[in-house]
């Protein structure tokens, strides 16, 4: 659900008059302030075939005014580098509608139906890249580092190559991804990724001074700093421009050395997934109703997953069932929830009227912060993930194999959502817990001898929690150990529903619940 929101910072209305036409029409002492997005785009000299780096995560922190101005120029055959492509009629989605994009380099297709349609029909080239790798490729580009090694996607199709970048109109693969160079460091596998740089960068910030120093609001920071630093010409779309000196040095999130043009615009902000805290009366009414069978299965998984969260942990919870685990924390247990779009210390959904388009989670839902929270860029977010500073990751799956292989991001030719941050999260060396239904809608096992879908990670799962059982993955022997089983089910019954082989723990327990 999209909700249109008009938002200005507290000081922007009062300062807008003070700026008046004199300041806004002048280019400032450094010549960076432009009178319109069109003027800024013209100054960039962007041409057909350019590579354009665009900040934002979902619809949060996107430079919409500059995107609209770029559309009006009619430039075409663009390679766009952005975490995702907005929605059908907002964000970069409007450039898809006018067929100005030749290639997307992204981590997530998401809910943009036109993006998925153009890719599968052969109208659009798409290079899907793990979210943390994308952030680091941009950061490296801005830092003058040509390439780097990462454990993310080792052992997957990203490493092996051959993934479809472009289909022909008859559905055949026309362009395939190339294999990555791989090496071992300290006994662990890594792949080499090349840096990304662009001719033009479009970023969004809350404030700028006339030198181009930027201040970002909430989680709108996300990919914006990385896109700014990696671009030859960066345009910052901001809600307020102030004189040099009005931003304290310690409040500047991105130095103006990376910014070439600044334009003040008042563009509508949209919330992609307005998610609010439910009134107590509604919650009580819902709990009074008899839950459906699927709801009971879901709650069983969630309550078991909550037991994996220990006091003081830093935790990343995936979209869907994993997110609900924090609702069932045992008494006295406090954890810091990390959202890979740049938030540590994520709070509950906001009360009606308290939502903000600049504060969302990785599922693009509106959220709040808690005391002790911190907000940072996408590259910093994945540095803490890749560096194993997050204690545990809980996420969903399409398939899990008995050796700990995980597949959860694509069904080739049918569902192309992208890997998002999943490949980074599961490859960092922290504990990985998978939550899912034991069987699919047709009754076939999702716990397999070998995954049939493209892998998210190879041999990386530590624990599998389904609605029927809990399995520990013995990675040294590549096998599953049944640790817990749901009441009313025998081991023999479970074997009939499980393709993978497993051994039974000597201390097999009933499925535990928080």
C-alpha cells in the first residue's frame, strides 16, 4: 500500500522565506546551488548510455525530483545502479515505463511488476548483485579501490557464472553472468568483485549547505553516501539549503567534496508499506478468535525461533515469520534488532500518525527507534554483517539441504525477487537459523537431500525450525540431527514428510515454545 506523505524538516518552512529568490537563484559561493533539478541535470552533461548511480532503499531516500528531471531529458540506454527500481509508477519505475533504462544493477526486484516483466520478456538487462556486495562495490568505487574479495555468494551461481542477465524475446538466455575469480584466505572461500563507478550520481538528503555538505534524516541515508562518492558528477536533492557554518561539522554525514550540484526541492514522499501498531482492542479481539491451522503452524515456528534469541544479542530478523520472533522474547531478554538498510536498535511499528517516510525497516515497513539505536549507511550496515558483529540471523527459505545449503531468493523463469541482503547475512560466519513450513502447498518436503533451486549460501545453515521439527545441521558430517519434534508426531511420520536423511538425537525433546 502506498501512502502519499508531504514532509518538510521543522526548520525548512521558516527558512524557505529567508532564503528567498536571492539565495536560491544564486549558485552560492562555490557555484553548486542550482535553481532547479533540470538545471542540475543539464550541468551534469548526462548522455545516452550513461551509468547513473541512484540512492534510496525502496521509496525511502530516493531523489524523486531529479529522477523526474532525468526522465524529461529523454536520455536513453541508461545503466542504472540502485538497490531496487522503485515501484511501477514511482522512483526509477517511471524510467522503466518510458523504456529509458537498458540495464539495471540491483539486489532486489521486489514488488515492481514492470521490472520483473521487462526482465523475463527480454526487454531489460538485469545484473542481480547481493545487497552488501552492491554497497561495497560502490564504496570501493568512490575510494579508488578497483576490486575486493568477499565471502558473500561463495559457492553460488554468482561465483560460478551463467546466471541470465538478458533473455531473448523467445525466453532463451542471451547474456549470461561471468564467473568470479575465487581464492581461499585462512581456509575460507572468497570471490572477487569489481568496484562500480558512474558518470552521474543522484542522491537525496534532508539538508545541505552551499558547499554541498549533507545531512540525512533517519534511514533515508541508506545507499545515498555510496552513490555520491562513486560518481563523477553528483547531484544532491535536498529539502533545505543553509549557509556554510549552520551545519555543525560533527552533524555532517557526507562531506561536500563529493557533491557537485545541490538543488532544493519539495517533492512528495511516499511510504511503500505503511505498517502501524494495532490498537490494544483490536489485538485482544483477534486473540479471542480461534486461530486457523496455518496461523497455529506459524505461531509454533515463531515461538520456537524466539528461544534462539539470548540476552544482549545483536540480531537480524528476515521478513515475515522471522520478524515476529521478537514478539515472544523470554522475560528479561533484550536484544538489538539490526535492519540491513542501516538501523541498529529497531523498535516496534509506530502508532497511527507517528509514521515517517524516512524511517523504515528492510521490509520497507514503517518502524520506530529505541533508546540506544543508531543509524548508518548501507556499506556500514553490511560491514557489521560481513564482519560477524551480528550474532544470529533468522530468515525464511524455499529449500534447505541436509548439508546446510540454503535456497530462498529465486525460482528461475517464474519468480525473480532478488537476493537482497540474504547472501551477505548467511555468509558472514554468524549463526544462521532458518524458519519455514516443513512442506510446500503440494505436500512435498522443503527439507531436501540437495537443493534444486539456485543457492543463497552453501553449507551455511546451523538450525532448521519447521512447523513439525527442529534440526541441527552437523556441518562437519553434512547431515541433520533431529533435536525436537512436534507433539503428536512420530519419528516415522516425520521421515515420510522429509526427503533429507537425518539421525535422531539421544535426547530428543518435544518442540519447545517461548
